[in-house]
């Protein structure tokens, strides 16, 4: 399912217009604009937990030394933060069926 399909299903399930459903979806998820609720919370270092669905969060990875697979030379990999999603118990069980 892509974003356009999700907007259409959200509009159908809630009775909202497709334009309004798109606004709702963007308000929650829009990472590219930096204004999505989930993106803003992750930027601030906070988790977003949706019971029955899962948890969005961010973690940081320390700087480390790696190996360039093309030539075998050691390279320095800088520290970085990344987003993760951990599905909730209900979602995990539903998908496992």
C-alpha cells in the first residue's frame, strides 16, 4: 500500500474527504516537511507509543572502525542516530497468524 492508497482507505473508513484524510496522514507522518507529529517527537529524542500497534523511537550508534569490503582497508564510521519501529504484541500476534 502506498500513501495515495492509504489516504483513500482512511477517507472511506472515516467519512472524511480525501483532501482532509491526506492532511491527517501528513500531520502524523510527514517526515519530509519536518512537521509530522512522529518525526517531531523522534527529533526531540522521545518515543511515540501506540498501544496495540507499536512504538516508534530513535537510537544512537557509537562511532566505530569498519572495513571497506572493496579493498580491505580500515575506515572510520561516524556516530549517528536512527529511527526504529518495534511492533506491539497485538500486531506481532496478528501478523504471525
